[in-house]
C-alpha cells in the first residue's frame, strides 16, 4: 500500500537548503534568489549584514578567487513545521585565495531559518577571517 503521509517539513527544509547552497556555489545568485524570501536577512562572520544572495557572491568574490563548500552534515532542529524550520549545514570550505593559493579544511557552520518554503534568515560562520589574519602575519 502506498504511503500517503504528508511531506515531512524538516526533510523539505533540508533539501531546500542543500539545493540553495549548490546553486549559490555555481555561483548563480539569481537562481539562489528563488529559494529566499524578499525580506531575507543574512549575517556573515563579523556581523556583516546582507539581504540578497548576490551580495554573498560579491563578498565571496572579494575574498576568494573561488570557493566551494564540502557538506559534512545538514541537520534540522527537532520540531520543524511548514511555518518554521531551523537548519544547520556544517562542513569545510575549499578553494583559492585571491592570490591563487589553494586552501581546504576551512571550517564553516551555516544556520538557516526556513518559513513556508523560503529562507528568511541565514547566518554564516567560518575560519576565513582567522586564516587571512594568519596569512598576513597578524596572529601566531
């Protein structure tokens, strides 16, 4: 007998986040915008505020020659509903700095709030700032 249970909102939110990340890594900020609410709130490490996936792509282009995420896990906080789901995507960044030097193993944690099938909030933390300070000789 086929399963006719309604789709799990947590699994839908998880799939949305992973598809969003795959799209923005192309980079395709226009395509990524389809996954976000008009009042999207983005905060990067250091409190940098943005409101559109294109701003993320511009910021990344100022820091990296190119960058990608290697997903380790995507977790949905218990209690997810269609109205609100909290999703964490954790892994490492790899790519090249502006001078072409390759890197990998740069840890990141992204936290997303998904409401009614759209991303309304995105918080991004990673080691890049510390790595850049170290490359500049400003930390041991």
